[in-house]
C-alpha cells in the first residue's frame, strides 16, 4: 500500500515510540508523524507500551495490597489503571467488536454497528464478563503476593500490545479506509512481528524465573496462549469483517490480556 507518506522514509525509533505511546495511551506525547512508516515503527514498539502500562498497574495493585487493602481491592486498582491510561479505548473496542461480530449482519453493516456510539447487548455482556475475569485473575495473582501480582499485570499488558503488533503484520488488511487500521494494517514485516512475539514470550518466561521454574513456564505459557487467543479472534474478524480496525485492535488487546491473566492465575 504505497503512499507519499511512506515515501518520506523509514521512521526513527523515537518517532515510533512517540507514535506508540501517543496512540495507545493518554500520556501527553506528541505524535511527530502520522503515516504508515511511523505506524510500522510504532506497532513494533507497542509491547514497550504494555510493559510501562503493566508496571504502573501492577505497582498500583501491589501498593494497595501492601497497605492492607487486600488482594481483591489490589486487583481492582490494577485493572483500573490500564483503562484509565487508554481512556477505556481498548475496552470500547472490545465492546464494539462483540456487537459487530454478534450482529450476524454482512461485513459493511457489521462495521456500521461497530462505529455507532452506543453499546449493544453483545458488547455489554462481553465487557462485563471480561472485566470480571480480569479482576478475578488479578485477585488470585495478588493473593500469592504483591510481586506475583505485579508480574501478572506486566506480562498480561505486554502480551496484549504484542497481539496488536502481530495483527499489523504484512498480509492483514484494514477493513475500513479511515481510522487507525488503515495507518498500521499490514505495515509490520512478518519476520518483525514473529520476532516481537518470540521476544515477549521469552522475556515473560525470564521474568517468571523469579518464582522458580514453574513460574517461568507459567509466565511464558501465559504470553504464548494469550497471543494464540488473540490470533484466533483476529482471523475471525478478518473472515467476518474483511480486515482489522481500531476497534478490533482493542478487542485483541483485551482478549490477549484476559487469557494471559487466566493462565497466570492457575495453579
């Protein structure tokens, strides 16, 4: 998908980081470039956004637990932080995608359903169940100690943003001609997307070593299964909608995070 914007040349690492943090968070970061070259660099850097968001969320939850608030209240705090850092954008995308897929309508009409400002029954149900699952899993994680809760928050958030990187790989089209999807869809080389995914799983496993071999296996498996679940949803969206959209990216993010948290809560 060529354009004059792409002809401007490859984006620098700094431009990619600005794109990633400026697009995926509410942090006051000015996006220096809004083109597909910057989108490519930004989506390759997306897992770093997850590490930062997860660290802040995990620290908030751990602080509540250490202060005597208990695992449940810590879990609520840890789940609230990512929502606040994105103004609920990913959760909104999850709800809109659920409404679109659940509508049973052709692709064009389903995309119109997703673009509407209200949330339908499929979206409400999905949103409630996902948030309950995330809080329950985080509660189980913080129940094992504040550091394990911190690990769960960071691994799940990094996995969630890595799912976006994978969804932006070459060959994955945008479902619309406007919005975030058209800027980033298909921009990330397959080799780059795979490398980011492998790095996320490996780093998650390495971080889990703090809790022994079982912790390493569980953390690595959490990242891997989270990415696998997001890929299943991505393929469903591409088949059903003809491609990906900004809403789909949000849905992939929340799906990957939820599955990763579920795995980390087991045992």
